[in-house]
C-alpha cells in the first residue's frame, strides 16, 4: 500500500512533482521553416517572411502594389525586425510623380538600442536623391527616381567594409570609395525595432513628418541581411523573378497596412513593362 502523494499538474507541466515544463515545440508544429518558441501550455510560431498563421501554414501573395495618397498619421504599415544587421540590401519598385518634391521616405527602421533611441537606424529617404541612413548618419547618393515612371531601386550597405551601393533598374549607378569615404564601418543595426513603410520615424512607429511621407506607388519592398548578388538585382529589375527578403518580405506589409494605403492587384510593377528604362551611364564613385 502506498501512502505517497500524487500531484495533479497544471496544464503544460508533467512529472511526479510537476517539475517539467512540457516542450510544445518538440513536435515541430511551425511549418515553412518557422521558428517555434515554447510557452507555458503552448507555443508561438515566428514565421519566415511571406508566411502567416498559427503554424505559419499560409503563404501570402506578393502580387499587389500599394498606393500612398495621404501624408500624416496614415499611409503606414509596420513590421517588427527580429535580427541584428551588419549588412543589408533594400530593394523595391516605386512610381512617384515629378511634382512630388518633398523628401519622401520609402522605408524607415527605428529601434531602442539600450538607452539610445535610433530613429534612423536604417532609413531610405528622399526620392529626389536617395539618402541612406544607418544609426543616425547619412550617405547622400544623389540618385533620383521621381520622374513619373516605374523604377526598380536597390540600396546596399556593408558594415565590414563601410561600402554602400545603389542600383537603379538593374544597373549599378553609384557607390562610395571605401578607402576614402567608408560609411558606418563596423556598425551594427540592433534588432527589436519596427520597419515602417512610407514614413520617416522620430519615435518607434510614431511621430511621423508630413513632408517626409512617401506619396506614390510602391511594390515588392524586401530587405535582406546581406548583399544581394548583382545578377539577382538585374533579374528582379527585368521582372525575371520575385525574390523574398530574409529580414522582411513584401507580403509582410500587407495585413498591417492601414486605411491610408490603397492595395492594387495584380501588381503592375511586378508584371508590367518598365515605362522608363534607365539608360545606365558609367558608375559614379563618390
């Protein structure tokens, strides 16, 4: 005859004394390479770009464009970044009327890095002549894309060398001289902040400026944590393929987009012909 006690465990625990937290991730419930985080009596799946759902079971279409018509407080889409960056490629399609002379912002990333707010941790700003911001410092590229036609733009930054590069319609058009003008060499962009589409942030996902809002059409905004090969950039500009960023993908912005953004399907940028094919000149090194 046993006179010992018997424990009735709360949900999510097991063992003779309920000492073991059951790992609900052990069955690998997250699909499509989603990352599972065990919780008490449950789990949470963090999905790869372009997937959603409790178990990352649903793929989101990228066949849409967004049109930004309003300027302040609306026309935004916010996505969290969960990895640190020591390099990036930001690539997207855009169509902006030449009458838009304000310095529109295709994308910005702000983060609280310890005690410091980095409101321009990663910002692509001013389609009159793009500026690349990394941790509060600016590189001016003087590459514009607001002539009323669709353009494919890709901007690259590498912490290891301090290099930046700009591709327009598949061609490398501007880069810095890393020997004389390295940009934010050795820096890293902290994780845990928010990407905002179409607005420059002065606080995390807040404090937007009307004259820095993106006004126009945008499509296929993707961010990678490395330098995308030149061939892949050229292929995207020719509509040959649609690559998905490993940091954030275009479809990640679809659900969080608010009423200030008009979603257009199918995507004219992805499937249409370039109305203004850029005629590349020799690469300018600055």
